[in-house]
C-alpha cells in the first residue's frame, strides 16, 4: 500500500515537468524563428563567375618549328693548292662577290705561261700548213704536183687547225684555274669561322667555311591532314603565320606561308610546310627553335569562356554555369581555338551572357544554390579581378576532376 502511493506521487510530479520542458522548447524555437530543417540547411557558398562572350574569331593552331637559312653554302676550293691568305674575320657579315681566300697563284701562273707558249707554237704550225696548202693548190692547177700530195697537205692543215683550237682551250682552262685561286663569296650573309688557316694544303674536297644568308629565314613545320584541308578551303588566301622565339611572349613576328610540300606523309598523316620571315635586322639565327601560330579558318562568330573555367570530368570537357536561381549546372562542351586566355566553345551548349564559374568550383555541391559574384573583365572577356576569391581556396585546374552537379541539358 505504501509502495503504490509512492509511485502515484512520482507520476503526478512527472507530468508537470514534461509539460514545462515542452513549453520551453517551443518558446526557444519561437524566439529564434528557425525550424530544425532550416538550421540544418547548407549556406550558399560564394563563387566567382564571368559572363560568356560572343566575338568574331579566326581559328589558329600552334606548331613547333626550326629556323633555317634561305641560302646556305659550303665554301670549297675548286683547285688544289696552299692557302696563301684568309681575307675575312670569323663570324662577319660578307657581301656577294667578296674575296674570302687566296690560294698560292704561282703554279697556276706558270701553267698559263706554258699554255700561252703552246698556243703560239700551234698557231705558227697552223699558219705554215695553210700556206703550204695554198701553194700546192696553185701547183695542182698547172699539173706540177700530184693530187695525193695536195690531199696530204690539206689533212696536215686541218690537223694544225685542230691543234690550234686545243691549245686555245688549254690556255682558257689554265686561266680559269688561275682565277679559282681567288675564292669569292657566292652569296651575302654571315660567314662561319675559317676551318682551314693560311699555309695549309687543300683540294677540291675540303670545306673552307660556310655562309648562311641573313636577309630572309625559313621556318619549317608539319601540319596535320585536317589542317591542310582547312587552309586549302581559304579560297587562295594565304594564311597569316606568326612566330615567337623561346625568350619572347606571344608571337611578335609575322611571316608568309610560301611553300607546301607535294605529298602527305602516310606514316605520320602530316605534310611539311614553310613560312618565310624578314631577317634584315639579323635577329634570327639558323637552328633556333620557334613557336608558330597560323590562322586556319575564315572569320566566324563564336561564344568564348575563360580557359580556366573549363574542367575535365573523366573524358569530357565541362563548364559550370550558374542560373538565375543560383543553382549550378554542369555543361559538357566541345573546345575550339584559344584566344588570349579565352576558349571558343563550339555548338550552343553555353550561350553568350551566361555566368560561368571561374573560381570556387570546389565549394559547389549538387543541388545547393551558390552566391555568384561577377568578376570584372577586360575587353576580350578575360577576368581581371577576383573579389569572391579573397580568402578562397584556388580553383582546380583544368586537369582535375570536376566537383560539380550532374550535367543538365
């Protein structure tokens, strides 16, 4: 009886206590003005966005090339002999026709004198044979000499005339060899060092030095079959080619595509082409590597987004677009040419004016709205400031997997 009374008392006390707890909880919720679901809802995270822009563009492709001289000559002697004098300074600029080497002339001068003497002797014999033939023909008319003797004298005269021509040719050859003792530059350009110094004996197989022209240089590079077909569709208009060296920004030098090979390499699917560049200032040296940019299409209208806004999702290229409701949308895109940090997006996946995320991609969660902050952009549409990025983790590179919601159409 006593036990029952105690339990009854505890039950009476617990009812008011529970009621008080419930009332306190309701009052607290009313004061804060939030439900449990609202307290658990994630906050909208700030991201930096930039608008997609529409521009008239021309497709360009990048290639690697090598600079070569338009003319390159190996200087070899045309006669054997001893080098008497070297007439240039190593590495100097030489003009066409400038004297480079002198080979010892004395043996060749002596050969000229010997050939001259032989020519004089042959001329004398030829004159004598002609005179004898003339007299014999006179005697033949008076029947004072036989026809056989006249024929023999005529043959002798013809032989003497042939000997005279041979002597004249020998003299010309001797004089030509004498002229070869002076080695002249066949082109204008920069000369290399002298491989053979004065006093050495040389023959026609020796390479004395080399000369590379410097007024025009060539850059050879290989283009794909698809690129070759595109530039052929430009209706005869030569594509603009630009070049940059390893220590230069961009492509400051403009050239002309002046040669396309006559066949496609079936092993590589490419074809060799050549661009020429003015080098009158001498800034290009044969053998330098070069970066080549070549226009491969006619102008057309395209949509562009910042290059850093494009990410990789497995084998797809994607951008994240923030709609008016603040919800991020993943769009699969096809990339076009790159223009000053702006990438052409082919098709109509992204429309001009839509906001694409360039910073804060790691903060995006599927189905959760974000707080977009529009970046200032330059005249090409490239972001130049990052207000929302202050204090934020740098955005992922284009090679990292995309952390974004499911793709939408």
